[in-house]
């Protein structure tokens, strides 16, 4: 029970730094010293890891204390020194880790170093919650590829634009602000060149502001366009890319993109969906109907030829956003 409560605090600290740490993981740490808790969250790149911030907050109280962290502490020299050495030097008695770090530079070495120093280590407390929070980072470290979120917004009859191509606005301001939250959590936002020509989007996070206690982004996410960007488009500066989507993801992963938000249009969304490259679907539905079959569907091109070929996912959450709803789903 106590370990779970302490890890819940660590997870909350991790959420507070979600927007500022990439490409480093967003980690939370709690030092429990005689009933007093000292929290730490990962600083922006080049700054302290969560464990170091918690140790600095605890000071001498860390000696003999228990340390709870959402991700395995590092044991290598990067931009900062090894967290394991600082934990040992502080005299911590016990370390509780939610999930191991699959980064080849860590991957069990941090736990082993702590155990070799005589510190008791427990792994797996709130593992599911930590793995869900860190899913984009964990995928990137295991595969080198970004975590791909596909955003779709449509009427209840599945249309994203009218026959005359008009599409603004299907959803209300609350849903649009939530899309900006998704952008803020992403390292890059991708659209097709057709969307740039049709809608001239900015792809910024101007309509969402983080809640109290959550550090804001210092800069806008990168903007990526499949194809050529017309001169004067508001999406500039943007990275223009082409070629197979798998190769696009490899290059973005090499550029440090941990989470990629794909916003469309219908042909781009369909291409990612059919290639099986989507990790998470965020579908925004408005209480509206076009009432016919001549509006543009969410996904362009041919669909499943038979009911046996129907794509099915797992709904993970349904959220009310003003008059609209957001349905989150994952591949089965």
C-alpha cells in the first residue's frame, strides 16, 4: 500500500514535466524519509534527472530513506552524471522502480549497480501505469521509431468535409483546444501537402494552456509535411519529406521525434492506418450529420472488402469535450 501511494506521487511528478523533457523520458521521483516526502521531476534536456532533483530537495534526509522512481535510474555519463552514483552517495537504503529502461545505455545496468552497492531494489510497482505514461519513450528506445498518434475529427456519420471541401469547424472550441494539447505532447506534427494547400494550417499549440503545476513547452512542435510546401504557407518553417512512410518514421526517430501526431488529411491518415503504423487513435466526433454519402470520409480510398476484414481496435477512453466527444483507441 505505501509503495503504491509513493509511486502515485512519482507518477504525478512525471506528468508535470511531460511537455519539457523530450527526447529524454519524463520521470518522477519521490524520496520518503521518515514520513516526509521530497519530489523531483526531470528537468529539460541538459538539466537534472528526476532522481537528482529529488535528492537535492531531500538533502541529508535522503540517508536511510526509500526512493521511488517511475523509470530505472541511469548508470552512465550523458549530459549529466549517473543517477546511480548520486543515489549511492546519498545513502539511500531502498529503491523502488516502476519499469526498467529499455535504452541500451541503461537496460538493467542501473538496477544492477544499485544492488552491487548493497541497496535493496524492487521493480514493478505501478508498472502498468508507468508504462502507459512512458509508452512513446519506451517504443522509441526499443525500436528507434516514434509513437504515432493519428488524430481524426468528423461528424457522427464519419465525414470530415462537405462536397465543396469546406470543413471548418466540425468540432467545437473545447475539442480543438484538446487537439492542441496533443500537439503540445508531441515532438512533431505531420500533415499531407494537400491539407496545407486546402486549409493552410499553422499546426501550433496556441489554443491550449497547461494546467497549474504542469511545465509549458518552451517551443512549438516541429512541423512535417509529406510533399512540397507552397511558398508563403503558414506551416513554414516545416520539414518536407517524401518516400515510404516506414522510412519517414525511421528518419524522424533518428531526429529525436519520440511522439508524432498525424493530423491528415484523409489520404495521409488512410496511408498510416493501412500500413499498420498507428499506435494510438484520437477520434473527435461532433453531434452533427452531413446526411449523405457525398461528404469526404475520414479515411480516403477503398475500405475492408468484407466484414471479416474489418479493422477492430480497443477503446481505451471516452471523454466529453463540450458538445463533442473524443474516443481513444488502440490496435487490438
